[in-house]
């Protein structure tokens, strides 16, 4: 058994499945993830869900400073006991989804990287929160379920292509860094995982006049699967068919095109016509 696994076992911690507690223990893998995240001494890192501190230790060694936000109060003394000698670490107890992250990260050098083996039950809202525009983030390097990685990396027309692909590819240049089988966690989750790295683009992948409208149009594209974009626009924007056809053809698209086939560029043209 690895030393890290032994340490986690010795803490007599009863894993909380409800908090997505699947810990990493393989030192080789932890080093690989830290390297893939591209963390350097010039940069500060926000870690979400440090757990027992296995990844945190590597991040502290690689980064300038690490701020780790952990919800489970039971883990705070374990983290302090394990990582007390890491003078560049700050641990904050709280729920990442409800803390004021601007305040919590005020002391970090900007922009900072977010590196985490996240709890899977908050994956999509967390990515939306981190990319929402309120935080100066240079990139996200996240462990996610394989199925979510497929969505983040999907291409237009593929089954996995959807609102999450559009959000991530509009704002970032996502890539798959490491595939991680379930047995690399303790306890093992039911699904395989993937570590994905999403460097934030200097400017979005396509030019849009109104970002909120662009995302409304992107969501509309998937409102009714296998329906035409015209039908989806009618349902979402409550306009008549003639208006929706005018928008779609005005963006240079076939009026029969299905929502899920639209590329980022086509969604942007459509949003700009509607605007
Ligand atoms: N980083 C550790 C590792 O890789 O071994 C633990 C990762 S584990 C998948 C997810 C961690 O996130 C757990 O420690 C869990 O308690 C914590 N967590 C769950 N929900 C959270 C939330 N809303 N805010 C902050 N941390 C949370």
C-alpha cells in the first residue's frame, strides 16, 4: 500500500460519498497531474477540495502559494497535521459554491490557476462559477468524470457536444491531459476519470456582440434534441416561425439545420443577427 493510502487509512476517516470523497494516493500520478497542470513558482493556485492533502502537498512544492478550500470540517485538522510545514499554504473551511471567492482569493497573485480533483456532484456549476468572469483565472486543471471530459472536448455534431462544450471552448482551449482509471482513487468511484486542462483564452474563440445572448442561443440549440434550430428558437425566444427562419437564414444557415450541429462560429453569427 502506498504511504499516502496508508496515511489516509490511519486517519480512520469515514468517507463521505455525499461530498464526492474519492482520494488520490499514487505519488507518481499526483506528480504527473501537477506537471500537467503546468504549475510553476511564479504562480498562485486555488485548490478546491484538498481532502487529506495528497495533491495539495505537490501543489505547495510546485507553486508560489496555494489556497485550499475544503468543506468537510473533519479534514481541516488532518490537513494541518500533514502540511503544517508548508508555509505557502492557506486552508479555508467552507463551501466553494457559497463562499465569496473574490474575497477569499483576494491575497492571491492574479491571475491564478485552479487545480483540483473536484467533487463530481458540483462539476458543472463549479466550472460555470469559475469561468463566470468574476475571478481572474489563468486556467483550470481539473479531474472530472470521463463523460464530462468528453463533453468539454466534444466537437459539433458529436453526441457529447452541448452547452458545456460551448462554454469551455468559447472561453478556453481545453485539452485532455491524463486518463485516470477508477482504481487510482480510494475509494474507487463508479466511473473512470480524466484530468483536463483549460487555459483561459485572451479573448473568446468567436466574436459576439452580447455574451449573455450568445449563451442563450447556445442553450436554445440543445433545448429540444433532434429538432431544427428554427424550432428551438421559437420555443426559447417565443417568436413565430417566420422570425426564427429570418434569423437562421440571416446568419447564412440552412433553415433545416439542427441545433446540435451548430459550431461556435455559427452560434455566434446567429446570436449577432438576433442582437
Ligand atoms: N484533493 C483530494 C485528493 O485528490 O485526494 C480530495 C479530492 S475529493 C474528490 C473532493 C474533495 O472536495 C473532498 O475532500 C470533499 O470533502 C471536498 N468537497 C466536497 N464538496 C465541497 C464543496 N462544496 N466545497 C469545498 N470542498 C468540497
